[in-house]
């Protein structure tokens, strides 16, 4: 199925979407593609805020974009792999039978599926700065991300 259709289905039928993803088989190539896609979208989501910051501080925007590019496309995937390894070790201490590739599928797909809200977070930060509107939308993004992770674990545990 199309990635866009799967993302939209994740919002209203997350267990069905995860069931289809697990039935198709978890592969490391797809996991990496979901993670890199999410990181690219999160890089794009930070453009409005960085543009605002550059305008307010009268500094070139390309320097800020370079730093954000480095952090989102090189460091963020490493952080996600580290977090998934820590969660995998934690799951194995509780005698879980989840495979590492399935755990990464859950975490990376949850991040990728929640990126449309991350784009909204970037727009709100770009227009209003970091005030209560930003924290409200960022909290919404975090709750959606955690709900997707929970749904993935629930489907995998069945």
C-alpha cells in the first residue's frame, strides 16, 4: 500500500495498520526508509522556526539550516537506534519475545506517521514562537506518537 494511505489509516485504525505492516514482514530496509523519511520531514518542519530565529537575530539562515540538517539527518537516526536498542534490552529483561526489527518498525513507523503533526508544530513555532500554542501542539504530537507506539506494541503482543 501507499505510505500516505498507511499514514492516514494509522490515525483512525492504528491496530489494523500495524497488523498489515507486521503481516508484510518487518525489514530493516523499510525501517530505515521510514526513519529517514521522518527525519527529512522533521527537518522541513523546522524551517519556519529557523527562519523566524534568523530574522529576529539578524543572522544568515543558511548557517542555522546547516546545523539543523546535520542534527536531523545524521544524529537523529543514531539517537532513534540507540533508544530502540535500550527499549529492546528493557523488553528482553521482562522476557518479551519481540524481535529487534519489529521494535524498530513500531518506533520508526510511529515517528513517521506522526510527522504531519510535527509539520504543524513547526508552523506554530514559526508563527508564534515558543509559547503556549507551541507547547499545546507539541504535546499533541507527543501524545499521538506515544499512542502509535502503544498501538504497535499492543498489536505485536497479540
